[in-house]
């Protein structure tokens, strides 16, 4: 999908040509760029990347920025995968390990729906082989029944689904079919990190390969379930590996067309094992660069790119709206993972989110799980 040049975008394209980045930018905007083109742009001036990305986004969605009222249900912190970047997980038997019963987890979601009228729950935890498939079926059915179907279930990462299939001795399609029947609406992109086997062996050696992640997501979308896509950067990856990651997602989108959004965030060292080797997070400028380049690579093929406030803070989230992002994300009631990594999260409600978006010069639009405007938005 080539981008039709218009308005302010044209002046930035001319500037790119003057600075020696014109050929690379042209190929990417035409949808035929490669790893070398992206790596070259990673070294371009940030103002140039922001101008191009913002121009593309303006042609896609104007000054409208989406957000959703949602919560996260971290139903357990027990995990046997043990990723070196994670501060949240606990080994089975740890004194501070927890696991909510299916009904309790579901009723907490129902309570948030009654209190805050959430439209989505991100249902995600650790990989506990002791949790059967029936656990999720019970929880999902209670959520759907008690909220009259008003809460969308955006649930389970690739690694959780892979382990469910393995432990239950079922095919991935069988697992997905049962979860979909119970109420699963879409699947988050967690577990992608960087889609490079070199990186994955260093930071999460028990996770499946990058090809398996892609294959699993391909199957999920083949069954009609949309997904989100992610990238966690700022640790042991190279620029070439970041670029390859983006192109793999673009290829997947061209094949299936059900990637709703892209979310990128910087690695937070916190109390993790990886944090002992990489004690300082990537800065805000690097986050803006990553958001801008992802917009240039994806253009309108992945329409929604989330603002980077989760790890970098609300102010940086506002700035990222000028660098290609057009969705704020959610209220995230109940989030436990980032606080474990030492990232304090503000208590966000509709009015506050809308204020942040307006404060950045944009128009807030409340949306649903599928990025459709709701109510009078």
C-alpha cells in the first residue's frame, strides 16, 4: 500500500531527499522497503522521522486518537518459562506466588464492568502447567454471561496458548476453538519481544522460536480471531533485528489482515535478571524513533499504533501522538506486571485520558476492542 503524498508530508519527503534518506524513504512508503532501508532510517534525524510519521497518520485518522476503558486480569503470577526480563513471575511454590480461582478472576472483571463500564479485559498471566483448559472456559463464560456480552475478552499470549495445547495434548486449533466458543474475542501480541532466535535464546530461552510465534499467530487469525502485535526493544537486539521484526509483522499482516494494532515499549530493568546486565532503560527519544519508524513501515496496513506512555510516562505518551501514534491504549485497571518492574502507573479514567489527548492537541475517541468508535464518539 503506497502512501499518497499530501500536505505537510511532502515537505518532509523533500527534506529526506536533501539529507540523503530519500531513496530509503521512497521504498518504504511504496511498501517495498527492506531491512537495510529501515536500519538507515533508524539513523535519520528524529524530527524528520516524526514529521513523516505524523503526516502519514494524519492522512489515516486525522487528529482523532482512540482509547478504551479496560482492565487487566493477571490471574496468576506462577510461570515456568522464566524470561530473564520479567520481574512479575514467580516459580511454583514461591511464598508470594498466587493463582485466582476461575470464578474469582471472572467476578473481578464483572465488578470492574459494574464500577467503570469497562469494554475489554486483557486476560493474561503466567504459564502454570497446572491450570487446565477448563479454567479459561469457565472464566470466559462467566464474564460473558454476567456482563451480557458487553466486555470483550482480549486474552492469552502465544506462549500461554502453546502450553495449553501441549499440556492438554490437543492441537492449537482445538484449544482455540474451545476458547473462542467460551468467549475469547481476540489475542494480544505478548511474547513477541524481538522476533529473532538469537535474541530469544538470550532473554527467553524456553519460549518458542520466532517462526513458531509467527505460525501460531497465523493460525489464530486463520480461525477468525484478530490480534495485536508488539515489540519490546532496548536490551540485546540490534537495529537489524528490530527492522526484521517489523517486516515479519508486515508480512504476516499482508497474509492474514487481522492485526488490529501495534504496540512498542522499551525494556524496563526493574528487579529482573536481565536488568542486572542492562540496568538503564532506553530513553524517550528511542521510543519516539521506534514509533515513528513503525508507522513509516506499516503505513496504513496496520492502522493503529499505540502511544508510548506505559513505560515512558504520560508526557511521553502525549509526545508520541506527534510521532505517528493514534491510539492511547486503555485505563488498565488492575495492572500488576509493570509495577513489579518498578514502573508506577497513574490511575487513568476516561476524563483524565481525554484530557491528556486534548492537551496534546488531538481529539479523543472512545473505542471498543475492535478499534471501532463507540457511543457518540
